[in-house]
């Protein structure tokens, strides 16, 4: 057993990002299909650790930095959202929410239907639907415990973690190829060269240079720290109430309020360049730690029917993004980037969605509307809608609590 401490894990995560960048730059397939750098590097390391496990060598990481990095990423999303921009995306957000809701319904119907056809408990189909795919590890763990305690489903938590891991991996792999297919269809390759050069905003094109100063960097770091502290306190206040929300949503909400309050009072204008730099660093390190510490051997333990269901869900996600998300979002370049993002959090998580879109916009050009809509829907709406959809399915007659 090799146990890496905080510093060792940070070094490993940094090396994973450098490895991913090198792979994407040198391997034409990864670059052509817009595979995110953290995904490329993280999966290689996860596969190496899987191989080492067969020789009784195990490596464990200190993941204590993972949650703060994720929260810092969502804080920067909040600090990037001014109300004027949010108003511009109002209708687009509404349409995208409809697409997201449609996928949740389809995922659960597909999971339950295939589980019934394959002769396994329909609850397993629900667990391999929106509970773990759109919901991710956190939602999967919560509902896994519920399915075990209230419905008597054995090994529900283990199945939930394995399914969420499967989704996180595939969500980071299919978004880029889906966007590439759609962009070829609308014939806009090389749109970066066609556009007037400009300083990218928010999380667009993370490898572009942004001029910053040490003092403004510290100011932005302070805003992120305030968002983390106030968001954590807000989460504790809401625990056990009807308004209980995940910590990352509270942090994002505080970031939005902080940015717009300071601006409305004329006290301070948030520097988007610094916010984007810190947000991109947090996102990259979070994904590197998350992917390199994946327990891929859990996937090997999946029963064949469950693997079939998850493989079908991946295909459905890709087809839904191509034929539904892309079309109702306008069948244009922004819609293609949104489709890549939808693949990210439709199977994995919001950070994966952002990484997918960054891989696309880094190559083809910016998409402000995509980076406005996806973080907002992925952070605020999807968890709330997912809970409602799951509970509606659990109300069906063949789901009876034990």
C-alpha cells in the first residue's frame, strides 16, 4: 500500500494535468475528438493503478483537497454571473432546462425498462438512471442508502458508486466527439480564425493568456474565500429544513449575490480575468484528483445486466444530445457546445460538462451563451428537478418500500 499525503497528491494531480496536456498535444485522436486534458491524463493514471492492483500494489491519495477545489470552482461560477448577463440568457436557460428534464425522464424510463427486460430489480434500473448519471456520486450515495434501507435493495450503495464512476468517465469521453460531429454538420470548422480576436470571458478557452496583477488576484481570492465561508454557513443553517441545498449550490448562490451586490452599490467590480484563472485552476485540479483516484476495479464488479444498462444509457445520452439538445437549442455552434456540456453533466457532473466545453471552444472558438447556461442549469436546476423526477418514478405501483 502506497499512501500519498496532501503534498504528494497535489504533486500527482499537477503531473496528471501535464500528462493530459502532453497527450492531447501529441495524440491526434484525442485532439481531433476534443477530449479534455484532465480526462486524458486522469484516465491514463487510473488505468495504470488498475494494472498495479493486479500485482497487489495499491496507491491511495489524500482527497481532502478535492471538495475545497470543487467549491472554489462553483464560487467562481457565481462570481462570474452578473444579473445583466443572466437576463440575456433567460429564454435559452428555460429551453435548456426543458432538454435536461427530458433527459432525466428518458434515463429513468430506459433504466427501468431494460432492468425489467433483463430480469433484474427495476430499482437497479432507476439507480442506473438519473440517480447516478445526472446525479453523480453525491446523489447516488444518498439514494443508494435510501434504496437499501427503505426498499431492501442489496448493495445499492456499491452499485451507485460504480454507476456514477462509469458515468463520470463516459461523460468526459463522449462530449467532445458529439460536438465534433455536430460542428461538422453545420460546417463551421476553424471558426476561431473567422472571428475577431478578443479576450475570452469566464471559462472559455482556458489556455488563452489573461493579463492580471498580484493585488487584483488577491482581491479575487478573498471573494472566493468569503463565498466558501458564507456558503458553508448557509448550508448549515438550511440543514434539515425544506430549503436544504447542497453546499456547492449555497457557495454559488453567495458568489452571485456578492458579485451583484458589490456592483449595485458601486463598491467593487469583479475582475473576470482573475476569476476565470482561479476557476480554471480549481476545475483542472479537481478533475485531475477525481479521475486519477477513480476505482476502476469497481466497474469490473458490475454484473452484465447492469453494464448493458449503463452502455445503453451512454448511447441514449449521445443520441439525445445530437437529436434533441442540439436541435432545440438552435442547431448552431452554441448548440453544439451546449450538447457537449449536456453530455458532461447528463452522465457525470457539472465540472465534467465545463471541461468538455472548454475542449471544444479551445479548438473551435468561444461560446459565451454555453458558459452562461450550463453552469447555471448544472448547479441550480438539475439537482432540484432530478429529485422531483426520481420521486415521481418511485410513486409508480411496482416500487413498494420494504
